[in-house]
């Protein structure tokens, strides 16, 4: 049976480790040592490496892992990742026979120029595009690209498990409350996620349906979010891209 285990890296990264009794694949190994330690401890053979985007805290450990394991490395076709052996883009699929799992690749640019996500087995591995109750900064793409990417993810089934790259949830909830103070689903989510963190547990994966109910960056068409964006802008705007750009800028300074 396939399990997904978070292996902690750096201060707040997760290297998502998909495993069964004998094999594992890792998503976004920014750091190799925690992965090597986990594989050794659990007696697992690495089967594949999946990268979502080129930032070092997501791909920095790949070269070292390849010194111990000769495995395929999947990642975005149009990003500068020297260790890729299988560049992929939307329309491609990634099969990991050792784990009996297959993922569709989705193009979700915005955070970086050609960021991708992997979707399959009811799970979404989305790197730094969609966070629990937040989204990544727009570094290389545009607000318009990011809104399209988030819309694409929001169209997946509500019960999709969302595995993002960082434990940013409580800080993101703090901002979401400033945008939508009257959101009761958000208050409930904060209580639930605070309890998890107090117990030393990850707040992830989150559920896509909960993201749609609480994540301001997926709610740029909601009246309360539009109102808050307008207040921040000091102007009237209802276009989702302008609303998104306003709250993303606000979050950058929050």
C-alpha cells in the first residue's frame, strides 16, 4: 500500500516521500541527507525523483541522491535543472511501476517560469504554487499566469489531498483572516491546524475543498475578498487578476 511521508528539510520544507514496503520516490528533495537517512532507516530503495521547479530548496539534494541511486529524475521541461533526466510538461505522465502509481503533469507557471505539478492517486504535489491557505510569490511569471494556474488546480476534485512544499500554514491563515475576517470556515481551520502544530504534526496534506473555502488566493471572485483587495488598493477592481495582484502584494508586505 502506498503511503506519503513528510521528510523535514531545512527550516520548513517537506520532501514528500511516496513509499510502499520496499521502494520510495521523493518529491522536491532540496536536501539529500534527511532523505538518505530515512531510506536507510526504513530499508527502502529509491525508485524515482520528481521536481516541481528549479529553486535550490527543491532540487539542491538531487545530485547527492544520484550518487547513491541510479534513478530517473522528472521535472519541468523548461527550467534550468542540470540533474533532470526526464523533462516533462503538461500532457505527459509519470509512471513509477515500483509503487504502482501514475501521475499526470500539469503546467502551473507563475511562481517560476515553468513550474509543474503532479496529480494522481487522489493527490496533488504542487511545490510552491498552491500552499495551505496561501500561494507562492510571483517571481518569474505574471499575476495572470498565477491566477490561471490556481484556477486549474481549483478545478480538481474537492477531496484531492494537497501536498505543498512548505509548512507555512499558520502564517498564511493569519493573513487570510486579515482578508476575510468573517470567514467561519477559516476560524475552524485555524483551530484545527494550531492543534496539529502544538502536537508537532504537519498541517499537510490539506484538502482542496478546504482550500477553496478558506484560501484567499483561490477566492478572488468572492465579494469579501474583492472588498478587502479594494480597500488595500484604494480603488475599485473586480477582475480576478487585479484582485489577486493586490492581495499578493499585500501578503508580500504583511
